[in-house]
């Protein structure tokens, strides 16, 4: 049965057991400052379970523990939510926010590890990836949490939102650097449009509403579809406790964005926003892949091209354009520049619908317009490339890109450590089994846990 579902085959074939391996084999030399945990989340349904949509598969977190030039352990664990054992999301009393796949992202904030899925509450994990349970910010979070929160590199605050197909459609939250939820506000003017990611700048919060919106007739279990009646818009809200009362919405060209590259205010005070987007046909190909329907492409990101919006708040206009013809997804950057003007961005390339592009780790130089690609090899799919700054870094791209590669020919996986400046491979950590192609992850340095790094 699973053979007909693209998200259960090839690079996406689930693993069937949890393992722990120690003293992993390394090729090359691991930089000693890489002391921490590389964590990666993704959908991995249990054996015998065939979800109706890729996003409904139970989450499994994979972790690689690095310390001072050694790869001490690898382990993978399902996030043990009620949904893992078959509990339904919808009940007689409404949605059960703990019945979560918890398979989209995994982050650290305030010393706490959280596995995220945007229609549910977060789930807390231990440093060894065992499940603690649902986390609601000590009872202050009464709704859902996006899988794409943004930690301000200046203040340490965590900005996030909850999105719902029913009013209030959008609620904005801020947790302080210690993890206490200190601000929540409903955002007026929002709609039932799917809001998967968003952006912060130094002075604003930026929400993106595309043409994908709530559709209760969608049979996959993820009730969203493309609608020409749903306007594509960008919402700009000043940061601060009164920001929601000043939100402004700007119409943009039809499309849909899942992931933001970055946003910032330029020298003229305009907001510059970038990220991969799809048109209607691109969304159709992606959706059909996600649900295993006929007419799908061979990859879920076959028509995903980077777009730039420049929003002039003074005259109320938006200029937008596609700025690259390479199909990419999973954009990342040096997060010290999150919300500020950045020169470099990274992404994962996929073959487009005509086969152009292929798999690779991409680096963009936004100053020169240059694009470089690190090819990982035939039948090898890299995951989201997480940037880790080098010790004593003086330039924006002084650092490393960490990516977990699925290798079909060898039925194996490796953690690649790539020089973020020149895109040369520095080291390879061999993992004990193939890690399925997944979604998002984080580098968690030991410093995040204070003196008791573990």
C-alpha cells in the first residue's frame, strides 16, 4: 500500500525502529567549536500506517551529538504524542491540540527543546530526545503555535503566531529570552489563508497570506486548497504591544509561500521580503505529491522559485519579482542577521519539472547576484542546511553548513559539514542507518543549556 505514496518511498521511506549509536565514524576533521546537537525533524509514520497526507505522518527527531571534534552519538526517537498511537485530532469536544504529528520542526528556546507542528501545541523533549509532553507556556498558550517561530538575535525574544481557519484567524505571541510568554494579541484583518511561516525585521512583523486557504471539502485530512477568491496579501505590523492595532495589508500577485528566507528594512525604510514561492500549477504539483494523487511531479518543490517583495510603507506600494530560476526550498541564513539586511542566503535545490537543477546546497550572494551550488552526488538528497557560526567569525559567511544527506544507492545517510564560505566539504559523519528526507532542524550549541550541557 505504501508503494503508491511518494512520501513513503525513495528518499522519504520511513525507518522502522529507534536506535542509539555511539562513537560515529568521521571522515575529515570536525571543527572543535561544533560542540552541541544537530537535530532534525520529519514525518515518519509507524510501520503499517499510511497517512493520507505527508504532513500527517508522525514526527521523528534525529539527533547527532558532536563534542570537540568527536561524534559521540546518533539517536532517533518518535515524538510520543497521542496521535502516534492513533488518537484523532477532532473529537466531540473539538480539536485535541495534543494529538499532534509534531513532525515539522524542532527548536530550542530558554533551554527547552520543542518539537513543533502548526496545528497543535508544542511538545517538549529531553536532550536525549525522549518526550516530556505537550507544552503550553505554563497555561498561557491556549491555541496553536506555528512551526516557524523567530528568535530575535538582538533581544533573545521568541516571536511566533497561531493560525486558525476560524476567527480569530491570526494571533501573535512573544516569549521573552527565558521562555515566558509575555504578549499575545489577535491580528485584525487576517483571513483563513494558510499561514505557515512569517518574518520579523528590527521594527516590524510581516505576515504572508497566499492563495491557499481553508477548504473543508478537501479529503486528505489537511483542509486547505488553492482559491482564486482568496487574495494574496502581505501584512505589516509594527513590533510592540500596540502593533496589532496598526497592521496594514498589501495586495500582491497570486502565489503561495511556505518558507521565508529573510526580511529587513532597507536604507529607505522599505521592507524587503524574500522566499521561495509557487504559482497555481506549482502548488498543484506539490499538493498532488503530498497526498499521492495522480498528476504529481517527481519532487514536492518542482516549481518553487525565489521571489522578492519590496514594500514601500510611505506610498503604499509593493514591487515584486522572481529573482532566480533555480527550484529551491528550505531557505536558511546566518541567524545573527535574521531581521536585518543579509548578504548571504542558503537553500536546497531540487530538479524542476523539466529535470533542470538537481539536488544540492545553494549559496546566494545578494550583493553580487552570484549563485554557487555544492553538489552532493547522484541519488543523494541533502536536507535543510543549518548555518553554524565559526569561532571568532568576522564575516557573515564565516561558519559551517550542517546537512543530513539521504543516500539511496548506499541505503545510508551522513551528516555533511560544509564550509559556508567556499562550499567545500570539511567533514562527513557516517550515521548508523539512512535518515529519511525530512523537514526542519536546528543546531543547539551546548551554551544553550548553560553549565549543565549534558
